[in-house]
C-alpha cells in the first residue's frame, strides 16, 4: 500500500527504507520483481537495507554510510558481501558468528501445553542454562505470540510455565519481570522504548528498586547506574540524560539490552534483536548473547533470518500456524529442513 501511494503521484525517485523487514520470503521476491520493473520503466530507486544479499541482487551502484559519513561508492558488479561489510564496520568481520563456548546445564525454563488468546496452541519446549534456542517460522506463524504469552502480554488459555522447576503465575509483564524473565520486543520504538524519555529512564524503568527508596528515585544514583550498564553495553550517547530518540537503531537496541542486564534476568527472550541495525551492531549483539549464555542465562532467540539462527542457536524450534512443528539440533539439520517444516503442511490420511 505504501508503494502504491508513492507511485500515485507520478513519482520519479522512489526511496525504499528497509522494505522487506516485515515481509515473508515470498512477499520479498514479489517486491524485487516490482522494483526491477519500476527501474526498467525509468524510475530511480534508492533502496536502503541491512540485508546485503538484497543489495547485491538489486543494485546497480552501492553507497555505504558509516557513522553518518559516506565512506564508499562503487558499482555493485565489482562488490561482494565481505567487501561491503568491510566498508560498513571499518574492519574485516572474520568471526561474524562467535564460537559457542557456554556449558549447557539443567533445564531453567519449561513450557508445557501453552495456548493463548492470540492463537498459539499446545506449545511445549524447554530451555537449559547456557543454551540459546532459536525460534523459526514464517511471518504469522506465532513466534512473537509465544513470547508474549510467556511474558504475560497475552493471557494464556491453557498450559504451564515453569522456571527452575517452579510453576509461575504470570498475569502481567510485571509478574514476569519479578520472576526473572525479560523480553526484548520486535518493535523497539513502539513496544520497547519510551523514545521521548531519557536513556537513563529507559534503562531503569523495570529496575526502580535499585535506584532508591520505594517512594523516591535518587537521580544521581540512577545516572551512575545507567552510565555503568551503558558502558558495559558500549552504548554511544552524549549522556545518560539524552533522549532515546537521539540514538541510532543499534544503540537503541543496546539500550533495551542494558535494561535487562540491570534487571539480571534469568531467562531472556530476544525477538528480532538485529532487525534494522548494521552488521557491526549485529556482531556485538551476537557476542553479547554468547556472554549471557556463558553466565548461565537461558535465551530464546526469535529471528526471520535463517543464517542468523544457524549461526547463533544451539537448537531450533520451528513454528507453523500457531503450533510447534519441529525441535531440531542446529548442527544436525539444514535450512532446507527448517523451511520445509515452516512452510509445508503435511498431509494426513
């Protein structure tokens, strides 16, 4: 609809900013056909994307920005993904997905027969200490709905959630936070951050008991705590008092992660944590996930990017139409098997 609206006014230049960020693979393929047709008709297209394979496939010329500065422009035919990555981060990114070293321990979180008002049905799985479990599936498969049901955003209609063997009574996100569960939502601006509030406030909102007495907040202590945890995450800001809206996408994501580091959550759900951030910031997120796992945290990692899931997860859960249809060891499966489970409805006799 946005593309149709833009073309209605006899557009000669069309700027597309991350147009495939919420599209399925099939929808993205259809979009690429449209872009190529528009180019053939004489339209100039500026196509902005962090999905480098799309850039290589579509573009005639590639321009790379880093920290607000144009650092390189060249014909796409003379570039490949490693070269683009080099210009984006200013260095070679040889270890894009860091090696997994965390020792996997006992079960920390168990979900049994979980169903919710949002349409997921009979979901059961476990996540162990030190384990990163990926959650795969097509758009609309129910991945985010699983996260929201565990976190208390959507009310469950059946099933149980157990943390360290204890059944949780989660009626709201406040209950989940108190029980040691964290959720990084897929839309950091709409459902994650309060973008017009200071960075320090965004970090401390679920952690107010750490910054003062119950009736009062100590601004000096809040600022010091925010600065310390921000430094741990290497957040680039002018100060903890800067508005969250002033940060880049990657630094906004770091701000959300800093929030849950301060909360010292035991079980963390990352829903599309690398959407809309550059490759350098992605590598930092992957490294952080590894460090959290090494500390004994249990992580549920939701992503639409299969290479990302295979690069970071120990196991892969596959969703289709609100149900869990696969539980696979990453090293023992293939992207083709995951896509088959996610997309193909098995015939029943």
